[in-house]
């Protein structure tokens, strides 16, 4: 082989290596868990990173208390109640079975204490006391829960009580639980930090420990909620944050406390080990533009509803591609906020995120000359 041929072979091998290095790496398969359903989502984008039957309706048990908490937090944010408000404990709340805060009938307990009792000790008595204080009766509060579920887009959730007491028409899905926990963190960050990170709580001389045992074994876990009944199995929702990335995991229907802990930990570790998240577009930033016919302006900015974030395989940001699916023809009038299409974020051939796109401005109908001119031009498009 002469020198020129050797040089050609060397350069060809170099190019082949570079091509191999440039090819996107495959995403490792998530762990296979012995659970009825589970899900792992990226908090910033809502992107599903792993899951098994995530939209299957299951009995949520005490994870239901996330919705009760959401409503109480919202009432506090709106100024309708304060942490110092004193709640008189009803006989119904006092008689609740299952896990308890051990409040006494007729006693007055602050909203702050009841929140600790509901979230840390998972007290059914504390939960009913809060539900009655906000809604008058627990059944009325359950109506609130279903209204909030609709507003939050929880399409596979229906509530019959505030605590998660078993009922055939009381259900959630792993995906809905993850969405709800994410909404709690997003909408009420200060209250989430105050109550969900507590490892233990003492009331009436009784010290109780948070059933979310991941709080002791993983410093990145800062909250979540457990649930357990004989029919529901052992369930756990948890959120963790490492190096600026937050993920939310939900595991339902495992066979023990240790199983729900280890399986949730496996999901969290998978997310952090193999993914990172990135910011693609700021809120309100033009992502694309589209030609508008017969309008008083010709070009329309296209935006997303808020910032665009995506989770992608670790170290592979340069392998991401984006493309906007928009109408081939768009005529005025167009109203700001009109849904126009979808931004697809891809890694290799896999779609990681589908982000709705909207009109970023108003475009009114143009004058008669503009409309006639565009009518003719459209014939040649």
C-alpha cells in the first residue's frame, strides 16, 4: 500500500470515528419495578422519563392528602385562612381510624399544627378537621377537590373524601399524582418547603415520624407523600432535586414499605444518572414566525405558553433538534393566544417533547387592496 492510500485509509477511519462519536447515544432502559403502576417526570418540563401504566386508575390511599394540602395552601395564599386560625375538632374528625395526629374532640388546634399532623404524621383526623374547616363538611370539601382536579387537568382522578379512605369511586393515577405534587411545589414553594421536609412532628406529647423514609436516606429528597391500605398496597410519591434538576416519582401498589422506598429511589436515581434538563426558550420569546395572508401585517411571531424546557440524555444537548409544525396557510384575523401548532423537540428519532405553539400578536384584517393582492398571490403558492 503506497503512502497516498495509507493516508486515505487513515483519514477515512478518522471520519468514521468522528461519525460514530457524533451519533446520539441510546437512552438506557429504565428499571423494571414490581409495582402496579409508576411514573418518573422531569419537573420543569413535565416530560415523562419512565413509566408503567401511568394513567391507570388506582386507589391512592393517603396520597389523596396531596389534594387536601393543595386546597388548604391555596386558601392560605388567597388570604381566606391563616396558619394561626384555630380549628375546633369535630367528633367525626376525632373518630377517624387509621393513622392519627391524636387530636381530641372539642379541642382547638391551629391550621399550622393540623398541616403538620396531616403531612408529617399522615393523620386522618387532622385531614378531616381541615376539610371541615375549609368546606363546612367533608362531602362539600370533596366537591372542591374534584373542581380543583378539573382545573389542574387531572383527568384520571375523582375524590370522595379528603383523606383517601377507601371508596370504589375514589381514584387517581400515577401520572395525576405526579402532576399534583409538581403543582404543589410550583405554586406554593414556601409552604412546600415548610411542611414537606419535616422528618418528625410532636403533638399532645406523641412524637411521630414522617412515613416518607427517603427523607432520611437521600438528602436530595425534599418531600412527597406515602399511602397504604390493604387494597391499595404501599404507595409513595417523592420529589428530589440535584444540581438544579428536579424530578418527581410515583410508585403505587408495592408489597411493603421497603419495596416502595427502594423502587422510588431506583426511579429517582435513574432520572438523575441518565438525564439532565435544559432551557431552550424564554417565556414569550419568538420560536418561529408564520406568513399571514390578508392581514394588516404579513408576519406573525409564534411563541409557547411560558418557557420551554426539556430533559435529555446526559451530555447530549448538541444532539437535540427542534421543528415547528404550523399551518401551511393562515389568513387574518388572528388573535394573540390562538393555538397554531406544535414545537417538536427530538433526540435522534425520538420525540422528547411536544410543546403547543400560539400566536404571539394580534393581526387584524388588512384593507381591501391587501386582501385582493393576497388573494391573487395565494393562487400561485
